[in-house]
C-alpha cells in the first residue's frame, strides 16, 4: 500500500503570535511570582504557626502548672490543719450520727482548701473506715482503694504527692472488669498524696495522727475537661491534633476522646520527652508535620500539638490559585489589547506589502512594493523588490523551460501508455480471431479504432470525464469479448456532477486492466469489479475495487517499483504526480483472498 497525502501547513497569524507570546511571558512571570510567593508564605506561616502554637501551649502549661502547684500547696496546708486533725482524732467511726456530722464538717474543710479550683472534679480523703469528700461527677472511692496500684504507689512515696495519668477509676478500684468498655465519665487523672496528718502545738511540737493502720490518702481527681477547656481555645488548622501524655506515652488528654487512657506507641515521642520543650518537623504517616511540645513542671507530662503542613497552607494555596486565575485573565486582556494595537499599527503597511506579494504570486512581476515608515518593513520591501526583479529576469530561462520539460514528461508517459494498452488489446483480438470468432473480432476492431482515435489526440492531456468513460466502455467491451460472460462483471457508478469535470486521459484504464488480467486467476466465475466516482470535500475521488485473489504487502509495494507487469499503474501514478503534484492521493489496499481496492483522489478541476 502506498499513500500520498499532502496539504499546506497550518499558519499562525501575527496577532495570534503576539497574543500567545504575551500570554507566555505573563504566565511565566505569574508562575515565578506564585512560586516565590508560595515559598515565602510557606516559610512565614510555618514559622508563625510554630511560634504561636508553641507559645500558646507553653502559656497553657504555665497556667495549669500554677493551678496544680497551688492545689499541691493546699494539700500540704490541709495536712497540718488543726480542725481536721481534731476531727479525725476524736471521731468514732462506729457512731453513725457522729460520722454523718463529721462528713458534713469534712466537706466544708475540704471545700475551704479546694472549692475555688473549678478544674477539680472530686476531692476524696480515703481512710480504712470511711471516705470523706465531695465530688461533681459521682467519682467515689471506698475501702477497695487500698487494694489498688494507686495506693501502693502512694505508700511508697511516704507522704510525697504524684500525678496518676488518666485511668478508669472503676476498673482501678476493682469495680469493673478490665475487658469491659470505658465510658468518658469514668476516665480521670488524679493528684495522690498519703495524708500524714500532723498537729503543731503551741509549744511548736508536732503530734502525728497514728490511729489508722492503713495510711489515709488524699485523692484529688480531674476529668479531661481540665485540659480540653484550655486546648480547645487554641485556633488550630484543620487536621491538627493535641494530646497530653506521660513519660511512658500514656495519653492523659486528646483531641479525640476515644484515645484517652490508651498508650501512644510512637518511638519518635521519646526523644521529644527528653528535649523537654521545642518544635520539630517529622513525617508522620506520610504527612509532613509540625510538632510543637512542652513539658509540664507540675506533672512532668508532655503537651503536644501536631499540625499537618498541607492543612496549614490550604487556605494560602487556594488564595494563590485565585490570584493566579485573576492575574491570568488580566494578562490575557492586556495581551489581546496590546496585540490588537500593534497589529492595527502594522496592518496597513503589511497589507500593502502582501498585496504586492500576491500580485507577484499570480505571475505579475511588473509590480513593486512601496516603502513604508517602518524600518523593518522597508528592509523587507527592499529585499522583496530585488527578489521580484531576479525572478522576472529568470522567468524565461527557468520557469518556461520547466513547464516545457513537465509537458514533455507527461507526453512521454502518455506515449508509453498507449503502446502498452495497444499491445494488450491486440493480443485479445488475436485470440478471438484464432478461435474463429470473426464477428466479435470485427466489433472489437471497430471499438479499437474509436479508442485509437481518442488516444491519438495529444493536443490535450486533460479531457472531460464523460469522454474518458466513453473510451473506457469501449475497452471494457473488448475485454468482455475476450472472457466468458460469467467470469467477471463490471459495475460503474459515477456521480453525474463529475461527468463534465476534467481528468487526465486514460487514468482509470491501467487500474481496471490490472484487475481483469491478474485478479481472477484462481477462479472461473463470480468475479466482480466496481468502479465508483464521487465528489468529496478534498476533491474528486475514484475507486476501482475487485473481489479477486488479492495481494501481499510485498506485491502491493511492487506497483510502484520498476516491474514490467505493473508499468501501467506506475505510469498513472507518475502522470498524476506531474499534473497535480503533492495534492494527489494514490492508495492501494489489498488482502490475500479478499480482493484489491485502489483509490485515487485528485483536485476538483473547477478549482484549478
């Protein structure tokens, strides 16, 4: 198969070029500006965010540290309170009424020291006989406290206080199985201190309360609201988290309440705990994250905030995209305006030059381009006038000789075609004569004489399609005389609007001859050849299609090589190229056992 396609390259006008150039320059500048703005904004916002968040959590920690320190100080004052010492020293725990009255007095004493701290959820003074205190959220303790790990830790402290990170107090007191779910109201963290009650006499001697076998213990408990109320006041970007955890990673408070009381098993938190306070950048679960942290002096717990950098810059990126879109629209408007202004300035001068070029293009070499007021155009005009003069000088020497050479080549190809056709046709007539078909021989000779009269006219290479088809019908008649009626059939379907258009003489005959001679070697009957012609958008399209033996790709390629058996088709192809140049399309498609289809597309002669 060989396909020849052609067409002029697509051209871009001056105004379009200017618009695209301005847009390219503007967008390049915008992209550089946007990238620089983004990098600067990212650096500034990251620094601002880390400074602000770290400052805020440090401030929150200091506030809570002050509160926890004051509460711890209040526990020390409570332990040396004379009234409390006397109440516990003289109380008979077996007297119900006395115990009830002592409960009320104890509540008042505890409230005197701790009620001013709204962060406290409960204050419990646990003894082996009774638990005193007050509570806001039904956080109660009883004698089972002495079987808990919290009491054992308190006993080892020997009077020192410590904070217990968030735990389920019902599970800690053995009131609930470990495998049961936790409820938010059960989760607390506590300040625990063994209550070594001491009375300082007027003589500045001390007396210790030693009536209890098991150490009375003061348990001051807090809910997650203590930290949540402080941390949720921080303005954090979407996707940020805060958490408070101890040195073992046990979570005291978290922005996700379901995480409270669990362990944060991430190895990277332990170096942060060792650093005490600061800001780091880590990749957490594939996300670049800013981590700001600070350690409480009162509890030793770490307060940490994680901020994904993507969420931190989300609004900035959205604004930058909007700005780029706005600036791009403005750049487009400016580019169009500038290009219109510039092209309008050059249009008159350019049109004058183009008009002259067009005249020269159609063969009028007597015109010269006029000079303009634009130096660049004047340089072009000067060079163009020189070129036009040179072309005019050489036209007779070169152009006319080329035309004559081309006409000679076409004539030579035509003379090659006629003997080739004549030889094949006379061969058919000879066979008919040898077979004794004298009447058919006479009819073929008459048809041949009409054909020779048409081909002998070398005055015009181009003929109306109607005349060429009349000649082709004579040829078909001769070939039908040679072969049996049922060996092959020829159908011709040509649109009427093509009939008066000019076509090269005999351009379909070699293709039809190739199908008749070569296509049906392997069959005795049933051959079909279809000739069609129609007016397409690209020009005049003709096809010759048969249902014969078909050809391989190598055989198709041989049509355009120097092989004697295909000289007719190669001749047509060369003639069409000489006449129409690159505007012709000659295509052969074939498949073994499926037939051959030849398509010729030539320009519409009305547009010539």
